[in-house]
């Protein structure tokens, strides 16, 4: 096999990954969604439903992280910038394309593990639907408890694995997973 062909094949097997650090404020959700869309578009994904599904998963996971480590709702007016930039209020969003699946991972410093609603939230509920939406859109979701450089547990990572579309140029759903709210 020609060396350049082998190199091209090998490069295609290398996962792509991007990371964004956010401050745990409500606008982090909007920024995370925009970052996800820009990253997937930059990687060549043109399937609108796939990109929208990934954006929605990012939105739900970042929302949960903001709720876990962000300042109390409405109280961020009195919080000092130094406190907001503290390690404990930061969120890290990771997007990893393994060429077989897209992994969306969100890290926060809160050690409490995610708790899906036991019965599922009502359609019009203000909270409690996020992990159900993530489960509906992903092939698999879960969490892990990473260690820091000193060997201590360091918060949690909540992740979701989304199937890739069969083509990067399609504009219609190839995953069949585009989440839509149920009729009232």
C-alpha cells in the first residue's frame, strides 16, 4: 500500500476532540450550544437533525452542571468575579468524535451524581426532563467520577454517546433520533 494512502487511512481513525471551559452562569447553556454547533459544522457534519440533537444534549448536560455548581438563581448579581472564576464554578464541555460515535461530556466539581426522575417529568414541567431527553437522544449515557492529580475524586463527568449520521452532507435525519416534545 502506498504510504500516503496508509497515512490518510490512519488519520481518519484518529478521534477529533474539542474542549470549552465555561463559567456556571445561565448563559453558559447558550454558549455551549453555539460551540457544539460550530464544532460539528467545522468537522463537516451537515445533518441538521444530528446537530440539533447534539445541541440539545449539550444544553441539558450544561444546564444540569450550572444548576449543580453555579450561584443560586438570581444571586449572581452580588457574586464577585473572583468567585465566579474559582475552580468550583467552572464547567468543562468536551466533544469527542471517535468516527463511530459522538461523545458529549460535561464535567463539574459537584460530587453529587445525576439523579434521573424516577417517574419522568411532565411535558410542561420546568425541571426534571433533562436526563430523559439525553437518554432518548443517545445510544448510551452515564457518568464517571474522575481523579485529580493528587489521586482524589474530582467532581463528576456526565456523558452521552450519540450515533453519527451515515453521511456528513445529508440535511435530513439519518439517526431517527431527533427529539420532539410529545403532543399535549
